[in-house]
């Protein structure tokens, strides 16, 4: 086989087999790199979405806690407001602990 002539599947000489194997390894490397890049992008998007959902949940919990604290301070809430405040506080702290453990 002369230089510059590309090996084909029908070329069974040692040089032809070597060239074929090199091309296949290169093709596999390119495919793996593309798959890993796509996976990293998907993970980044999923992390961003999870962060946004957590931030929204945290904002809602803070609003509920503020509402409960206000109703407790003004005496306009139900008699169970203190128990609800403790429950929401525990729920919020549990969620924060889970997120912290998942990210560290």
C-alpha cells in the first residue's frame, strides 16, 4: 500500500489492518468524548434545575415561617401556631441538611 492511500476493510495486509484499527480507535474515542460531553451538560442542567427548585422551596418555607412568627407575635394565629412553627423549622432544617450533605 502506498502512502496517502486509505486502508479499506478488504485490505488484510499488516499495514492495512493497523490503519483500520487506528481509525476504529479514533472513531471510538470521538464517540466517547461526545457522550461524556453530553452527559456533563445534562448533569449541569439537572443541578441548575435542582438548585432553582430548592431555592423556590426555601423561599416558600421562609414565607410560611415569617407568617407563623407574625401570627404568633400578634396573637392572631391559631393556638397551634407554635407547634406549626417548630414543625416548619424542623422541616426546613432537614431539607437544608440533606442538600448540604448531597453537595459536600
